[in-house]
C-alpha cells in the first residue's frame, strides 16, 4: 500500500509541476509558485480543522514548507528559462539523493537486495533523464535554479517524513502557510510581482491544491514504509512532466533520457517486489 501511495504522490507532483510549468512560460515563475501555494493553503487549513488530530509535528511541517517554498519558486523560475524536460529532472537529483543518503546514514535504514537494486536504478534513472545530450560543457538554461529547487524539495521530503502519524492535517497546513511566507519574501527580494491576472492565478491555485494532495500522500506513504523508499518512489515524478512535455509541447528526449524513463519503470518494479 505504501508503494501505491508514493507512486500516486509522484503522479500528483508531476501533473502539478507540468501545469504550473506551463504557466511559468508566460508569467514570472516565482509569482506562479506564490499563487499555487496560496491555493494549497486555502484548502489545507480548513481541512486541518475538519480532520482534527493532535497537531504534533508542527515544527517539521513549517520546515517542510520552507523547503517547498524554495523548491517550487526556483523550479518554476527554472522552467521559465529552460526546457521542462531538462530542468525538472535536474531538480529531482538533490530531492531524491539527499533524503536517501540521510535515511541510510542518519536513520539507519536498510534495504533488501532487490529493493536496494531498485533504489540504485531509480537514482541512475533520474540522472539519465537529466542528461541533455549537449556536447558543450556549459550548463543548460535554468540549471542553477533547478539545483537550488532540488535542495528545497529534499528538505520538504525529509521534514514531512518526521511528522507523527497522529498529527492530523495540521502539519500539512503549517507547511502550506510557511511556503507562502517564504515565496513572498523571495518575491520581495527579487522585486517580482505578487499578482498575476485572475485566470492564471486560479489555474495555479488549482494545481497547488493537487500539490498539497501529493504531499499528504507522501506523508501517508512514509508511515507505511522506509522514508528513503517513499522518497525514491515519490521523487520519480519528473517522468510525468517529461512525458507530458513530449506529448503537448513537442519537446524531444534523447536516447539517454529514454533509457532513464525505462529505468524509472524498472525501479518501480524492483522496489515494489522488494
């Protein structure tokens, strides 16, 4: 069950980033991320009141939101500068590698042989999908922003995994609120606008609601399996924007990226069997 929750989380994350990535092509990426998190907050806070719970783990929820705010702000800015099929997988390198390393080194998590092979396969898949195939040594457009986003998402995953199971939805709400504050500070610091027209604002907010659902599913997944496993499966989400960008934006992937997508499928199978 944990594997299914994590994979559904990946699907939701992937669709969210694709939808807001499209908006970031026409609007400032950080501003899009601000409205996306506002939408998620507008749903998460009332849901927390209805769901109840002990409210424990609020500190971890706030920390997760800081990571989310940094992650989405810099990811959407990266998408506005470079190809979605390139920058999203690059952001995922840190998002998956850092939590897996923390799970093994700090939390003492151990895999079965088959599951361990799946983790290695997943890491390789993410790296392969991020390869552009360019001959020049110059990083692709949006590279630095994507790396910063990956570190933010790693904090998001690690912090949310520490939230206790009986906390209810309060940590999710806290995460959304703190992400809004972080992005607002980034917007003021970079002198980006806070507002966009109503229609794209509503679209970003709707995608943000899906992002909140993705985070909730990831949290549930960490309650049923190793943090590193849940993170690896949830962090396979770049495959979704890559495929959607191919289908709807006409972006093309090279052979190396195709191998990475196939590797992601193999990783899912191995981790599930393990």
